[in-house]
């Protein structure tokens, strides 16, 4: 059984965990490369669907999609299992650890006791790596933290079988085989093509770039049609999903910019560095939206005009992203 693991702090749990598993198998890719090859950048706003009492908003694709796409494009074979029986799910984890296999797990943050109490919330899409067990404690590499952590078996079981939206159902996954010489150029191009296509071409107003405009219109309307407390709660949720839910800040836009910087070398397209700089500016603009929104939440100015001002920033973020993504589409045809 492994007693140590090459733990690296990361910006996002899913891309960070998969980069760590690849590194363990001898394939060294940065977290931004995993994110970009996996076409992680996205935007979704579903005002008619509530998650924990607020409209669903996401700055990335659905949990597990990044790993699945990245693995396919790199020629990596993954074995996944979900369980209806908790005992069987824990036994399967122990069996894999006994074979010295680090295991990726999907968990619910609320049940992980090593998180500070004020950071625990009902989110079931958190990825960690189990690499060993000592007595009743599992040894975990959780990329949110700077060092490895321990988690009691009962707590990990609750986290793996947490109920509610995105319930993990005991999901575990291991790398079965890797391609030691992946076609990185093909993988990067495939990641970029899918990202630009989905962001630019989805015709629905709730997905891709159109969803950013839909969110901007909604934010402008919230103080006029909602109770003040509800409007603030919904705005706070938009910020939390952008800055706190494993994004590294800026709604994954900084991570995508880092991917473009590396992609410029892989594809030998210098213009990708300019696109990277432009996307970094987009991330800065999203950060400005978060700061201005926080001022509303603190009560400095919660007027309709203040909501309108932050809505204008969101609309500008969408416009800037569109410019960058249209340029990228012409580069990777």
C-alpha cells in the first residue's frame, strides 16, 4: 500500500486530481493543459433550475466531463465504478489501495472534516485522491490543500455517498493504462475546437456566451422583482460559483489563459499568446464584477442602479470572451 504520494496544490479539484494521477503514471501535464484539453471552459445559467435555493450558474462544464474528454484525447484508459451499496463501495476502495493504486474519488464537501467548518457546504462534485489507509484513517491528496490530509473511514464513506444534486454514488476511478507518447498537438486542437464551438454556437440562451447575456439581464431585474434579501443571496451565489467553487478565481478564465500560453508552444502559433493575454484581461474583468458585487452585498449600495452597473460588467465580460473565442476558432480550424 502506498504511504506517500506526489501531492501538488492545484486551482481546481477535478483537473488537479487528474493531473496528479497522470503524473503518478509518468505523464507530466500541467493542470491548465488538463483543463484545456478536456474542454473545461463553459458557461451555464439556468434561471428556472434552483441549486441550494439559487438559480444554477456554472463557469465550467459538468463534473467528470473534463477527465473523460482529456483521457480520451490523450489515449488514457480509465476504469470507473459507482455503487448502490456503501459497504461494497468502501471494500472496492480498500482492494484498489491494497494493490498500490491511487484512486480518484468524487465526494461531498460537507462531510469532509478536514475542511474548516466555515468552508463546508453542500457540493457533491469535489474530487480527491485516496492513496493509502492507516488503521481507520484514509490518506488523501486533496488539491485544495497545500499538503496531504487524513480522513476517518466513516467520514469518507459519508462524503462518497452524500445525497442531493450531483450525488457521487461512491464514484471511484483509476488509470488502467496510459499512452506514453500522446499526440499532444491533436489533443490541444481538439480541446480548443470543442470549447470555441460550444461557447459560440449553442443556440440556447442558457448555454455558452448567450447565457452570459441572459445572466446580465437577470441581475439587472433581480432588485426590481425579488425581495432585497433574495436578490442579494442570488448575487452572492453567482460570485461564489465564480471565485470559490474550485476555480482559482475569475471563473476558470485565468486557467484557460494559462492553457492558451502552453498551447502556443505546442501548436507553434504565437497568436495564442496574445489570446492568452486577452483572456487574462477577461478574468480580471470577472474579478472586478465580484468586487463590485461584494460591495452590494455589504450594503454599500444595493440600489437597482448598482445591480445595473454590475450587470453591465457581466455583459462586457461576455463581449470580450466572444472576441477571444472567435479569434481562437480561426486559429485551430
